[in-house]
C-alpha cells in the first residue's frame, strides 16, 4: 500500500513566514534602523550614511477511525515529509485567500460533529472528483505538457497570490526561464523585476536558490521524492506534497486553506478550520486520502479546486456544490466559526508590507541605484521606512551602495 504523503502546512510557507514583517535580528548592527544616521534636513526621512570599513556602504477536525491510521508526516513508501504547524500555503493563506476570512454569518456555536461514516467519506471524494472533471480550470501548470519545474514554480507563486495574478506571471516566467538552469543563471535583479507585484518577493530569491540547488544536486531536474524535495531551499511540506501530487501523480497530503475549508465543512461540520493546522486535522486529512496514487492526486486537485471556486471562505455557493446533500456543516445548520476569536485580520494600509512594497516597486522600476533621498520619498514615516529598508537589506532583497562622492548620499538597488 502506498504510504501517506506529506502532511502539509503551507503559505504554506512551508514557504516560510509571511514576508514583509521580517525582524531585524539578522540585520548587521550598523544597518539596524537605530544605527543609521539621518541626513540633515530630512526630518524623519530615510537612512543617512551607513558605511563600513573602507568607506563602502555596508548596509546591508475530527479523528478518523483507527482503520487507516498513519503517523502524521510519515510517508510509507515515500518517506517523511514535514511537520504540522503551518497552514495551507505560505503563512496560512491559500491561493484564493489572501486574508484570513471572516466566518460566514451563522446562527450559533458549533458542537463537534460526529465522525463521518467511511461510505460518506468515499462518496464525498467520488462526487468532488467527478465535479472536478467537469469544472476544472484550464490553468497552464495543469496542462498535459507541464513539467515538474513548471508545477514547482506555480506552487511557489500561488503562495499568498491569487490565481488570476499568478497565471500571466507564470506564463511569462516559464517563457523566460523554462528550466531550473535558466533561472539559476539569471541576474537576481532580473528575477526580482520579473516577480513584479506578486508580493512577498523573498519567494523569488528562494526560487532562484532552489533552481541553483537543482542544477548542483540534481542535474537541473526536479526530483520526485519527498526527501530530495524537502532538502531544497524554500521547499517545505506543502510545496513538496503539491509537487509530488501535481507533477508526479504521487500520493501525498496536500493541505492548503481551500482543501482544509472543504474538509472542515463537508466532513467536519465546521464553518472554518482552525487558524493553524493541528495534528488531529492532519491525521484526518491523511486518513481521507485514497490509497492509490492516482486517486489521491485527483482528490488533492479536486478538493482544492472546489474550495477555490465553490466552497469559498466568505460566500460558499452551496447550491452549486456536488456534496451539498452530504455536507456536515449545512446539515448542522451552518454553525458559527468556533475559531473566530483566534483569527488575526491584518490591515495592508500603513503596514510594513505596504512600505516594503513601495520600496521594491521603486527599485524595480529604476535602471540603477536610487539615491536615498529619492527612496525617502516613498513613505512619510521615516522611522518606519528605515526599519523596512533595513529588513529588505537583511532579507537580501536590497543592497546599499556608496554615493559617487564622499559627500554624496548612499543609494539603494536590487541585488545583481
Ligand atoms: S455544501 Fe456549501 S459549505 Fe458544504 S462543502 Fe459544499 S459549498 Fe462547502
């Protein structure tokens, strides 16, 4: 019997923490905001000089019956993948959910739903997969001629970025860098410019690091085992599981927020899954998985698509759902989100993410290094801007350069 696949996160991130909020712990002392002198006349403006030796700028649920119990994260014939703790794609956000959603309006709090019967589970899987056969989107990374590299790129891009924005970016990216070797050889500033406004640009850096590792360790090919995938830079449990399922048709648990929501509602009777993936939820998801590779891969893709298109976070279209008559949440009267009090709602406006985005946009569009007084113009709060700039430097997304003369201000640019 094939083993279980990776218990996945995501946003995810397996792919690491959400970008844009990097702390300064990894920032060289002289680059920390409080160590960067403000230039005269800039008030709360941007960093002053930050030069090092030599005058160079040195900036820098529900439990399943025991019948098919498996250990979370243990992959029978495939190996071991991941740990529980991350949710869906990077940062707990799925491909069609950029922000933790409010619970749909509902009557009352929920009591735990009883375990669904095996025949109900099997019927839900059958109906969802059949629905997928008729309603699936023709996305380029699902095409018959897709490559494992294309699938990997799509999974990285889809972390916290909606499909509608990813599709054109993925197509352009694959035209330009169709293989890992192509991306590995590209200038980093070109990679960051091509990433454009997909957000969380550290993903682009990690993807290039991954491409270089693929060239060095695997002859430029994407490997097909969980161990090898998980050893790649930027590849965590969710991404490894998704690549195994969608590129290689292997049995693996692929738990993004869309899948988690469908399972929580249809079989768990919950409005929404817990903010963070729990061990019991991961075990339940693993137990749900068909034993065969093809069936498991089909369930992964179909349940993800149902969550993205029908069983959406804010307004599920139950009338269009193939399992409406079996849905535990609807049968229970659509009880309220029991985890609502634990959900964080992050505001974009005024956030460090917004500031970082403005800096990155400025540098992407500039042909060369941008003087700091120009960078200072992107945000009125100088302290916040200095903090974000220092974080960008620490993340390797921005580099500082000395000005042309001793009295000229330093400048900032994308890494080359
Ligand atoms: S019936 Fe509604 S809530 Fe239940 S799985 Fe379908 S879309 Fe989701």
